[in-house]
C-alpha cells in the first residue's frame, strides 16, 4: 500500500477524500448496518452479505427455506447505513438475482451488479479518486498484462461494498505434505450454519482447500498488518516453508493445523460445497469449532472504504 506523508494525509482528510485500506476494529464490527431491500420486504443482512466473485462482481446472501424467496429477474438494493444514524445511507448496490445454490434448509442467492451509489464522500472527491484508480489500473496492466482486471462499474461497486468494514483472516490449510497460509477477506458468516469463502480460481491454494476440506481461519491483529500483506505472496505458491514464517505458530485444537500464536480468534471450518462462480471458487463451509486464545488482545485488521476511516 502506498505510503502517505502526514501533510498529505491531513489534506486528504480536510478534502473528505475517500480511501480504501486497513482499519482497526473489534470483530464483529458495529459501525455499519447492511440491508437488502427487494420488491416485497427488507432484510437485515449485516452478518449475511459476502462476495462470491470479483469478475463479475457477485454478492451472496443466504435465505432460509421458510423465508420469502427472491425470484429470477427481480431487482434488489443492498444499502449501507451508519449504525449511529440508521437513516443516513452511506451507499447502495443495485443487484439482480442470477443464480441460486440449493443447500439443506437454505438457499444461497447470488446477485450481480447493475449499478451503485457511493454517498459517503463528496461527488468531486469520488470522481478524482476513480480517475486515480483508473490510472493505477492502467499502470498495473502495462507492467503485467496478466494482472487481475475488473470493469469500472465493478470497481465502483466493490468500494461501496467495503463501506461496511470486512475482517481479514489468515487461512491455514494442509494436505498430503503440502501446506499454505495466506490472507483472505472475501469471507463471511451468513446468519446460518454456513460460512462463505471465495478465492481466485487461479490460486494454487484452491486445490489444497478442495482436497483437504479442512481449514483454520485466524483473526489477524491490526499490529500484524504489514505481515499479513507480505503473506499475500503465498497466494501464488502451492507449498510454503512454515519455518520461514515471521511469527511462531501453534496447532489448532480440532484439525491440528498450524495457526499464528497471536491469532485473535481461530475458526476451524469444514468444506461441504464448492462451486465456480465467475473468476473465483466459492467455498461453502460450516464452523466446526471456534476458539479465542487466552493471549488474544488488541483490535483486528479490517478493510474498509470511506473518508470516515
């Protein structure tokens, strides 16, 4: 992430200039509420809205069998509200239902983006930000044409999605002598026994996750921000040297997977379903055991978008 001088940071703050990046919060976050509003009713999905793919941008929401079910062709609005003043809308995504995944007692509905409204910053600041992002994208594609590319509409949509802060975890997975540990934030609960995870289909870790079906998700202390970003390079590896990690590890209680000693929370999940959704592989898991270590302390690393960061 680009370093910003104190003087530039002050100017950005005074201008209300938005930014995407790290924030320190307790999990679960309590700053933003999320509502799904459809043709007939509204549904609080603060703990039930996840990304299933980035290209095209695809949002997943879980519905119980006894709930009113979305229908193909219907349009919905996923809106972000300041929890302190719920009438204050920070942004919204305009969605259409494109696919459903049938599960026991539940239906996971996948929506694609039709448009977005970002209301958390002045329109001029947002236009300047988007121009800067487009320039950065062109630079990345120029240096590496194989870099991941999203449409401008989806890029604007992802920024609205991240108005609600999203936690970052380190995922541990091992299978038949190979193992990996890497950061993820395309994860989330679904107000049900199901827990969602989405990883780019080109990542070598996908095979490990599909074959093992057992993973440990470790809450990342905000103090480990730089370490978590450095471990992003593990997404390109099929196996890592555990002894080279910049921290000590311990074994998770249930699956005996190696996790950071400093983890704020360890969720051990079992994969029941995985499906290809656009650019990503969507894993639908269930939490088998959740542990809060005795030494856990400090806020967790989240990603968020907005000047209020």
